[in-house]
C-alpha cells in the first residue's frame, strides 16, 4: 500500500491519500470485522428460540394495531 500524507504547517500528518483499490479493500475488511463482532456479541447473549409461526403471528398482530 503506497500512502501519501498531507501535513499541516508544522509538519504534523493530518490526512492520508491512498489508492482507491486499497481504500475499497480496507472498507471490505472493516465490514467483515463489524459482522464478526456482531456475531460474537450475539453468541454471548442468552438465546431464546421461538417457533417461526409464532413470531410471524406476533408480527402480524403488531401490524394490525
């Protein structure tokens, strides 16, 4: 990855320029990481299983109100 930096008047890095291909790859990896974190968080919670038919009925009942 070839990066270019933008600096302020004192030479401090304030921004980065990178190739769009690298940027898109980084976004894909961040999205994948977010999905993994959400999956791990969901696994930690106590799971309650409800039959699909019961859930659909509950959803339909809420729509009618």
